[in-house]
C-alpha cells in the first residue's frame, strides 16, 4: 500500500468514528431530556387520577389477541 491509500483509509475510519460519536452523543442527550422530563412531571402525574385501570388494559389486550387470531384464520 502507498501513503495515499493509507490516508484515504484513515479518513474513512475517522469519518465512521465521528458519525458513531455523534449518534452516541445524540442518544445521551435524548436520555437526559427524558430523565429531566420524568423528574419535572413526576409531582404533576402523581396527583393526577389514573385514566385507565388494569382491567381496561386487559380488555384491550384480549381484543387485540382475538382480532389477531381472527385475522390469522382469514389468511388460512
């Protein structure tokens, strides 16, 4: 290999590392914002009544399960 190809390969690797670092920083910023949002809304949400109960969630889950089974039967 000559120097020019080595430099080109190094530049490509540096670009990949920069992209990975940028993505990692972005993910950490998002996590930080989510934690901040969680902590700032915690008191507000604790005082709010629950909109749905566990029984409501079970009904929705059962409906989806039934619809999935029915859709599967239609495909057969």
